[in-house]
């Protein structure tokens, strides 16, 4: 179980996820549109946070995230 502080979640995970999703769209030569990116970011960060709360061995949450 890996506890992530709320400050880290807001100021690190959310911007990082926005950048990763935007970069992926740019690489595919698609125009990034902010509302769907924000929705996908919030879903991704929420799923990652919940996966980190599960009592799994270290590194399994990374595999779930991929």
C-alpha cells in the first residue's frame, strides 16, 4: 500500500498526465482538445490512485497503469 499525499496528486500527477496525453495526441498528429484530455486525466489519475491503495506487491501498480 503506497499512500500518495493530496498535494502530490494535484500538483504532480495531474499536470504530468495532461502533458503525457497531450504529447500522445500531438505525436499522432491530432489536435489536442482540452475537455476530453481533462476527463481522461482525471480518470487516469483516479485509477492510478486507487491502484496504489490496493495491498499489492511493489511495482504491480505500475503494470496496472500501463
